[in-house]
């Protein structure tokens, strides 16, 4: 029996997709509930970032071309990724809405490590997924997150059992080359007590890069777990992207996040960590770089709940041409979060008189026994600095690039994940040279 | 290598509408050391910045040529690649960029695409030049001028000069702020670098550095013009008598 495919955002389409993917009923119910929230909600209104131009009726919510699975029929960029990972590397590649390549070393699987698409995890490990899905980021928080939950496709589910330490980073790539496509990759990482894991995720577009992205990225770091994350957002220049990343951190656990926001036409990146457990620790290193008419709205919130918690945020951004940046940061220290230590620093380098940054750092402290501080600066390249470098034979472009590299160097040096650092540097170089 | 010539003719320079250099003539050939001495405010640093092409300095009249090629229309980087070098009085700090990385970028910018030094060739060259200037190897890994003492900054300028091997080097008050030991090291370095293929213009207030550098010519710059030229004995006279006697001579019309 042939079913007429609908490309619009409808309940019918959600049912069809759930059926095709043989998803469990509870997941379908979860999606339908989110969809009703999507329909009922208005578009979020944010100061400084206007998204009224979005037309939901033109979005195609799902497209999953078939691939052989050996990686040889992937686009050239992704073949390179496959080749860069050796036999004991763990890699998952999402192309458009479907998973196109997956590799998990046997050794990890035998230890009980799960690293697969969210959909497969929902079929194979329903109890684990059901227990944690949508707990850190609620599926009906706003219209975009509700749309995400209704059509979440591909994505990654990571589970690391108690006391298992994963040595190599797990790598997740999302790539699209389809105009008009909605991309909704959900990431859920559950690091059980005393476990260790590093996860690197990367987002790229092919030539046809007019897609819309809404992502929820949930991290659960249970007591004594250590989670290291490296995200490189390098969407194409017509992509509109909404990334919500959130972590809950247990007792004496730590989450270290490196975040590079470089791609897209417009990005709203909303990141938050809850330091729930006593002695928990969160670190965020963020790099953003906007050029041409890019709009990058990046937010970081550290919410201190437990006692003796530590957070540190370091952000460096560069804006050139007519790019616009919005940096929002908040250190939120709740009542009874005694002996908190929290720092945030942000520096922006503005390379053009037409580029603009709004830096909005903040502190909300409801507890007195804390050490907290914040600082935000905006700078330009000094005429004399440029003259000095040019007097040594460097062109203006080369001199500017050297200053920008120097500006980013201290933060890049601190990135614990080599592959994320290399990828970030490559994207920075590309932006400087165009 | 054939001898090169830097020629400055009737140079007039102003900053924000105020004329500072008022008709300056000077000819320097490779292999020669020229000292330009003068009291504060005479236009010494303006001359240095103008030759290198700082955008704040406006050339109103005159020309500057290297081997007959006008350099005034060139951007600072083009002048550098044409063989000009300025050792800054106040070098800029560039955070996050190591001395080695900066020097490799600069050396390769001079050599041009496809002719870059290999990493080992560069390292060897850098090590040799640093030894010449009695610099600790760890210096190469420090961020450019960041946290450098006054003496380290000056030595780093001469290191750049040694690495880039310009046809004409202008040293803008390199001696200021140096103690006697540092001055000797820097001067010995310059003497070792210069050779027959480099012309050096030493801009200074004091004759101290000239005892080490032994200029072939000494020029006195006052009120934007060269008012006296002579051999190194002129520097000694200035050391003894100061600048006032020249001013008096000019004012009494005996110039």
C-alpha cells in the first residue's frame, strides 16, 4: 500500500515517521505531546535576536537518503572524516535526518558503552532512554524545542556504565546538503557514576545549506563522572540554527565544555550547566567568530545549586565585516550554594567599524559565602600594532590574521580535545582568509 | 651585490596639519652608517615613521627612493619587502604570538610564496642570530614583546633586523633605556649584522651608542632640517658642547 507522503509539519507525518522507524509507543506519545505544544506556542521573543522571519510551512522535517554503511558512498568531506578515524575510534555520522555511518569498537561495546542514534537506542535500550530523555531539557519549553522533540531524527545516545573510562573521544558528525530541510539531532549523554567520557560533535553543510536546525543536547553526569565535550558548529552561511545544550552535574562530577560557534547565517546558542551535586565542577571555553552578515547569539549560564561547586567560563569572540554578536552570560548562585567559586571572562575583538557586539555578563547571587567575578572587554586592532607588524613585511591581511590567531591562542591552547582544536583552527583560518 | 642607494630629497612631513619635517635631504648607500642626531622635537622619530610609512604621517612634498624606485606610494609591508627596516623606539606588544612564529611569518613574507624556509632551516637561522645577540633560546617561545623589559624589547628589534637582513635599517633611539652592557651587546650585534650590503641610519639623542657603531657620517637635525653634516668627530663635539652652539650659529646667520 502506498502512502502519500506529506512534507508539512503535521501529526500525520509524525505518525508515519514513527511507523517507518518502528518507534515504541511511548516515544510517539512523547512526540505528539511536543507537537501540540509546538502548535500552541508562539515564536520566542528575544531581545537583540529577531527570528520572526521563520516560515514553518516551508520546512521539510525529514529526509534520510540510503547509504551502504561502509562510508565509501558518503560526500567527500565525510569520507575524510571516516578515514581520519582509526579502527578503535568511535564515530557516528548523521547525513540529513538519517545515520549514514557508525563505528563502535567491540571493546567499548563489551564494556556496555552505548553509542548510537537516539532512535535505535529507543528501540534497543528503551528503559535507559525513557528514564533520561527530556529530563534536562523539557520537550515543551518553547516552540523551537517542541518542534525539535516532535521531529527529532538521527542524533546520538551515549551511555557509559558505572566506573567505565572511555579513552578515545566519541565523535558525532552532522552534515546536510539539503535546502529547506529541518534538522533535529537530539543528543543525550548519560555518564553513570564514576565514569569518564569525551564527546566531540561537529556540524557542517554542503553546497545547499539553507536549512533550519533545532537541537536539544542533554548531558547527565552522575556522581563522580567526568565528561569532556567539544562542539564545533560550522554550518553553512544560509543556515539558521538553534542549539540548546544543558548539563546536570552530580556530586564531585565535572563537565568541561569547549564550544566553537562559527557557522550559520543566524545562531542562537543557549548553554546551561546545573551544578547540582556538592563538589561539582563545570568549565566552559567558548569561541565565536562572525563575518559577513552573520548573527551569533551565544549564551552561557552556570547555575550553582550544591555546596563547594566551581564554575569557570572563558569566551573569546572575533567579529568582522558586518557581523553581529550577542554574548549573554550568567553566573547564578542559588540560596545555600555555599562556598561557590565562579568566574566568567569574555573578550571580543572587533575588526570592522560595521561589526557590533553586545556583551551582557551577569551575576545573580543569593548566597553570601561565595567567590565570584566577571569581566567583559571589547577591543580593536590598534593602528600602531598593525603598522608594527606590516613594517616587518606582513600584508594587512596577514598582520590581522596574526593578531587574531594570537587573540585565540590562549583559549585554543586550553582545549583538551585535539580534534576539536584542529577543526576550530581550520574554520578560523578559512574565515580570516576570505 | 651591487651597492644600493636610499635617497631622500626635499622631504616635508606633517602630522594633523602641523609641519614637522621641513625639507630634508639625505643619501645613504649600503655599507654606510649614518647617525642622525638632534634635540627632542627636532623631527627624528617623524622621519623614521615616515620612511616606514606610518599612516598618521602626511608627506607634503619631496620624494624617497630606493635605487630610483619611489617608495612613498608603498604600504609599510611593501617598503619592508623593498628592503627597508625600522627598529622601533617603542615596539608593540602582540599577545598570543610567539617571537618564533612572528619571525617565521615575517621571514617567509620577505622570501615570498614557494620560497619559504623549511622549519629546520628557519630554526638554525634563528638560533644563530639569537646567539649573536646573546639571547636565551627560551626567548623564542615568549609572546612578542609581552612582558619584555626595555632592554629585551630593543634586543628583539635587532634580532628581527638580523633575521630580515634589510638593505636599509633605521634604528630609532635604540639606545634609549639601555644600560651599558645591553648597549654593548646590541651594538656588537648590529656591527656583526651590517656588512657591506646594509646601510644603517642611527637616530639618537646621545653620542654614547656611536662610540660602538662608528658612523661614517653624522648629521644634525634641527627644526625638521639637517643643519650640519660631518664625520664622527661632529658627534664628539655635540657630546661636549650640546646643541645650542649650532642653534646660535644658525640664528646669527653663519650657517
